[in-house]
């Protein structure tokens, strides 16, 4: 029997992307754990924090990042914890153990979503063609997380860093190919919209 | 041709004429196949005028020759078809088409040619085809409407042709947010945008034209001591340089929707189609969400309803002035001017300065008095006050104007002796209507302004301010002051409290020209021998005349909304931009009511039509609908599977080999499962993990049967009802641990069920300690079914004992198979020995391949959804969506064994007790065997109560699933039939293609009634 092979969601897409205003790549080293704890259950929150080394973000649309973990706020009682993919089972176990006897839910969902990373300063301009949120808002800075309607599907957006801007888009695995198609269309150099609200040549009068 | 007939010399107006054209750059284009030339900066309209083209189209109903009326988006006549083949676009306003090399334009609604049109005969008979003519005439015989009248009328009336090929260009949508959106880039809009910018707001300013400044360049006024254009340039540059202002030209705000959501269409490449080749979007739809809106949409000049006011050469006065100032063209060489207001005198000045002969100014006001009128007096232009144009003399079959008759309007009754005036074009101005369209889209109420004789914005529930001419303010100084004040206050309201400090900037100084009031002139009586044949047009685009509106009134149409629909006034593509108020004036006189009493019709989006492409945006081709892929999709595609849509999934229907027919492939797949082994990709099944101390209690409420008694490691089939007691989902629930369940849902319903569980938990039972995590996408899941399923599994390395003793039916085990983690459920939808094997999605393709390889020696075959359905039907299993349609209860389906009688409550329990659901004559789920075993009943066939009765038949049920069973070598079907369970053995009849098809009612389990095969 051959070695068990794990395939990423976009493994069937071999075509090189070109002519785009930013870099698009799928990240498949991300492990993901769905974590559910009631927001007022301080004991469970503390138990999770002991494993993760960081607090779960309590504020909407934020994330916390620590040594090996990032915790994305998904709703008042739901977080997506990301980690090194090869260690997901280990962390799922240690979180489950720490939360034993608590009212909490720990689920390994590493294969459920595809993570698409967009790198380049035109990121916001491309995302303006993908979702209705105010992507140019100053609120959207590294660490920002928002569940969005991407094209016509559900997704989550996280701003990873700036200079250059880097966003990660989380979509359900079965829709990854559709999401990539949409991004390829939106990010074409020939359709670039330039920097909105930026200084621009004055139109004729 | 070096000098075009109507192009003014470069020196005209002291070199000031034609400020937008570049005479050094000649542009070639064609109109109706004829090559013409214009200059860079021309619009198609100005270039046609320069080439001496008077007739640009034929009218909608009467096919009357029509020329240009306006200068911009208000143009009702100059509709042309641009481009060819797949890039053909009909009904484009020539006034908004920027000229480019190679542009091809065609006139519309004419045959065989624009100059000679057969349809013009409609005009000769126009007295017989007034408003409502179609409704009155084409009534009988009834069948004629569809086959004769309508096709003929549709061919005769109408606008440009639709393209026949797919649009090759791309379109896109962009979402953008701002604090203040300013619509309109005239001085009012510029002032508002600048003041909002200074207050610190994020501002978008959009204008439908290619340039900013509105019509201020036509008014010869000064701002801060300079020509208005200098101030416009300076302000535009300041806005463009800002980090908080986004300027958009060629962008029409087409609609304003609730909560300040404004849709704007930018024409990105229409003026420069070469960019399309690189893939640039042709149009871009901006979806703007703004906190505050400032509308500075200006006003639209009104025509005057005089006889034959639609002749080519009758134009709006401000438009004529615009053609001279911007493009150095005039519609002719001798003009008359007919007005009821002072603004038109600016056109007189422009004509005079351009050296165009003005033979007479006709003013409906008895004694107008202002600087502008004085100037005309001083220059000795013949003036007729208190007068109107009573007839228009034409040449060349009505295509050229030769002169007008002018009659006093103050004679108190009959017409006086007319004065003649020679001219080849007419400038008319009946006042100005504020462009209130966008204000009205959001439900804004309009108020009638007696001074303006027009509607202007009143109350609105939206956060909108209206400034400048759009608000009925026409003096430059006042416009600027209003713009600045609105921009500042909009920014203040949009930004957080206290963020805007200080006061609004001082408005720039502007000289105010005193203007004497205008007076309404709704109708000018006609004069001449053939008086009755003359038409006073109100709506040029839909060919609606004053007589039509009066006729509607005589026939009893009192409401303006009814008059609109009966006459089609204001219902053309221009939405009555130039006709609305004039029609109300006519109606007002006819009804003896004031205009405010009559009210106005509703303006609806779009402000001007925009392309379907922009509407659709990127949602076409492969982005038309999101398509979901299972982890094994590529394998299915490589195997040449035929797919069927299930929700947004594409599931293999069957896997034809070579040239195998679909039905043969399905048979082969069924027999493979029945005799050997088959593998089905069931990854699309919905999967929801349910955890918590109350998980069992919660599932007891969700399902009709009891899940809390399920033992750990076991599986149970369950039914979900909606609160009306109807079955809407089914599936197998697995208990992993005391407080940990997995719920399987049908493929198409998985997202819905996820929401359903959350809804009931969050709204009805929030006290239950339970968490739901949908994990559909986490797992690839395959059904390995068939008598050799064991053997296939044993060929793979595993820590799981798959033997019947260790792994009984309806149980679950987790472990490793072929080196990957798996969850295995021994459940069966085919009736065969069957294992559903789940593995994390990333291992899906690997495990599938491993199973297929392990099964090679056992004749394994992949099978699709159709084979699955045939086998479940052979076994008498229902399928959600086939046997259910939202009106079927579990009792109807004979599934009462799955409905708990002990549980105190579950969703749908009380509804099941309703008398109608407990009726004993409901339709029951039964099996059907056709008399002829080779004939398959059509799906949905209706069963009749008495096959010998004359139609219409009483229907007693229908066929819900129907297949040819390869296992039984005969047709089988399910039906939902009235009292079906009481009729076992009875033969009933189905109406099929005009004959009756008999079938016997039987038990729905056709195969392996003892259910032994799943335990092989």
C-alpha cells in the first residue's frame, strides 16, 4: 500500500495564476479546531487559555495570536483556533482533556475549510469586489476577523499583517475552487480600480 | 469635406465656442453605414449635428422623423444602436456617446431607411390610433391577439434590436462605503463635496458626464470674480488631491434604495473600447453604502406643447447653447426662440455671439422684464411678448423646418392673425424641472412649487439633502451657499458626535443675476388649415400628445397613475424626464384641479437605463452559481461520470463506460452492488456534531423518535418534522459518547438543518446545554455496499474488526483503515451489507482509490445516485423530496413506527393531532406494479378515481418514484394514493398521454422483504 496522501482543497488547480494585482496562494499547513465555550463560563475560558497560552478574544471581529496558536472570534461562544496542521490532533486532545467535565465542545475541523492567502497592497481593492463590508475602514487592521458573504458563499476574513497587506480568506472546502475563480476574476490587472479615496488626476471640467 | 455644414468657425465667439473639442484630432465614425467625421471631444450627437444630420431616428408609434432635443441624459429622441454583432447595444442616447475612431452607430425604428420609412404611414392614420387604440381595436377575435395583432404591433413599434450573441465583455461589481455621497458634479455638488471634505468626511462624488461642472459653463456667470469654470477647475483639483475624496465620472447613480444604498453604473470603456481587449470591464457597478446623501442632480428643461413641436430642429434652448459652447455646432443657421422664462435669453446671447441669425424671440409672458430681456430689446431682435408658436412650416416631407407662425396668446379666446418668422430651427424653453428622481426612489415626498411650476423635494425618511437646481434653487450664489451648508451638515451628521468642529466655510461670492418670474404655458393653440392634424407632443419617446391626455380624461381616467398607463406617458426608457410636468399641466386644465391636487406619478429606478451586463456583473459562466466539489470530484470527472445537481453539489449520476447508455450504466452499477460490491461518494451528506449534557434531550425534541435512549456506539434512523407536522428531513444519528452525537442530514438540506437546529435551540430551548458544530465538509464519506464489502475491507490494513459479530448492523466504530483515520457506520440505504466510511476530507481521494484498488479482485464498481435510488426503491425506502413535498406526514408514509408515542413533546407532535392530519382518507405511501412489467410509469403521473369517467377526472394520488428494477427485471414505482394501504391488491389507473395505464397497489418493499441481505 502506498503512503497515505493528504490533498489540499485546490490540489486539482494546477494552472499558474498570472496577470493579477496580488499574490494568491492556498495555505495547507493550517490546523483548525472549532471551540465552543459559553462567554460567561470563566472557568472553561481559563482552562482553554492554559492550553493555548493566550486568551480567547471576547470582542467581536478580533483575533488573538500567541505561540503556535491564533484564535479567531467567530461568534459569542465560538472560536476557530488555528495551529500547525501536524499538531492538530495533539492540541485537540489536550484541549478536550483540559475541558473535560466542562460544558464545552472541541472539534478538529482542519479539513473543513480552505485557507486562501492574499498578499499585496491591492488586497482591499480586490476584496471590494468580493464582499459588501467596509473593507477600507481603519478598523480593519492586522488581527481583524469578520465572517462575510464572499461572492455568493459564506466565508471568514482575517487580516494577517500589513506592509504589504495580507489577508486570509477561510471558505468551506467544497467552495474553494469557486472562491479561487472569483478571486481570479476580481484581481485581474486589467480591472484594477486603483486606490479609492486616494489622490487621483483631476477629471476634466 | 473640410468644413462641416453646421460647425462654427474656430474664430466664432472670440475662439470661445467648442471648448471641449480638439480640432486637430479628426475622428471617423459611421452613421447608418455612411462614414462621417468629427473631432476629439465630440459626442455622437454633436458630431451628427456638425455633419448636418437632422433626423436621428423615427418615433416609437407614429414613425415620425425625429431630431435631437437635448444635450445629455434627458434626450428622448436621439436613441441609436451602437456597435455590431456581439457588441451591439440598442437605445443609447447619442448625447451621451463620446466619439471614438471606428464608432458605428445606427438609427432605430425605421425601415427601409431613416429618410424613407414605410411605418410613417402610421402618422397619416394617427387620428385613428389615439391613446388606448390597441385596447379598443384588437379585441376580436380573441385568438388574433397572440398570433397576428401582437407580432405585427411589436414589429412596427419599438426601439433598437437586441443583440443575438452572447456579450463578450466583462462587468464587475464593487462595494464601497463612505460618509457623504454627492450625486452630481455641478457647482452645487462640488461645493457640497468640498465642504464635506473640509469637515473631514469620506466623500464620493459621482457625475454621469465625462467632466465635472454641470451646466455652469453655459450660464456665463462669475464665481469669486472669475469665470465659473475657473472655480470649478480649482475645486475639482482640490477634491482630486484629497485623501478622503473619491471622484467618479461617467458614473450614473441609477437608483437609491433603503438606508442610503445607492447603485451607480460607471461606463468604464464605452469611450475607449480598445481597453476591452485587455479584459478591462466595460461597465462597473458601484454599490455604495453611505451615511448621508447629497443630491445635486440639477434640473431638466421642459419643452413647450405647441403644434408639431417634435419636428427635427425643435430643441431645448439650453441644449442649443450647450452645443455651441462645447462643440461649436448649431442645428441650423436661423433660429426662433420660444420661452416662458429668462434663462432662454442666455441662448439668445449665445446664438447672437456665434453669429447665428435669430429671426424672432417669442415669449409667452406679456411683459417680461430683466437684464437679459433688455439686452434683446437693445439689440433690436424682433420680439413677440404674450405670444406662442401656433404652427411650424416644414419642407422635405417634414424633415426640415422652414418657419413658424406666431400668435398672440392674450387675445382672449380665438387666435389672432399670425406673424410669420423664417427659421430652420427652434429653441424652446418651458421652464425647468428639478431632477428629483433619486429623491423619489427612496419614498421622498414631492411638493409643488407655484413659483417654479414644478415639483421639488419635500419630506423624506432617508438621510438625504437636496441642493441646487435639484432643489429648485437656480441662482449661483444661493446654489453655492446651499451646497456648502449641506455638505458640512451631512459630514457633521455622518461622523461621530463632536468630530466636526467649527463652522461651515464661507460660500464663495457669486454675482446674482436678477431674474423675472416665469409663467406656465402648458399648451399653445394650433393655427392653420390642417389644424386638427397637428400634434402637440408631451412624451416624445412614447409618442404621447396633449390630445391623448385629454382623450384619457374624456374617457374617464381621473387618476394620474391611470392616465399614465392608458396613454403610456412617462413609461418610455427616459421615464418622462421631459414630459412629466407638462402632462400634469394639461391634466390639471382638463380636470379643473390644481397640479398638487393631481399629484405626480412615481419615479422608479433606474434613472437612465443601464446594461444587463452591469446588472449581472461577474455572476456568469463559471461564476453563475457556486458549485461545490467533494474531495473525490476530480476522480469522478476523470472517470467520465455524468453529474446531476443536488443543491450546489454535482453528484455522479452514473459512470458510463465508453459508449454505454446511461440506463445500461445504471443497471450495471445496481447489479454490481447486488452481486459484488459498489462504492458511492456520499461526502455530500450533511453532518452535524451535537454535544453537551442535554444533547440527547435536545435531539428527542428535534426528531420524532427517541435518540436519548440510543446506546453509545449505535446508530438510529430518525425523522424530522416541521412545526406543521410534515416530514422534511431524515437520516441516521450516531452516538459517539454519552454527550456526543452525530446527526446525518440529506445532502440538499444540510445547511438548512444546521440553521434549523440553531434556531430551535436559540429561540425555544436556550436553557438546554448543547453545542452544534456542522462538520459536513470535514469528512469525505463513502458507502461500500454489496455482499463482498467485507472482503474488500479485509484486503486493507485496519485495526477495526469488520466481522458481523464484532460490528453488527446499526453500529459504529472508529479506527484506522489503509493508514488513515476513519469513522465507520454499518448502515444501509441499498439493502445490502454496507459500511459508510468517513475520513478527513484531505484523505478522501486517497482512501477512495485504496478501496477501489482493494476491490479490483472483487469486481467492485463505483455507483452513482441513480443506482442508489433504484436500490432504495427496490427496498421500499422513501427519499426526501420524492416521497415528501411539504404536505406529507410520517403516518402517510407508513412510518408511524418511527414516531414516538411516549415522548411528551417533539417538533410537529401537536400538529400531527390536527384532525386533517389524522384523517383516515389521506394519501398513503404504497408500492405500484404495472400490468405490463416492461412499462415504467412516468414520474408524477396522476391516478384517477374512475378511468371510465369523462374528464375532468377526480385525482386520487400520484406516482412519487418510478424505476426499472434490474434486480427484479420489471418496473416498480411508489405512489401516494388515497387510502392506499386499505387498497392492497387493487388495480388503479394512471392518466398517461391520453390513455389509462393500470397498476396494482402492493407493499412498497419489492425486494428482500426479510432484510437478510444487509446481514450477509
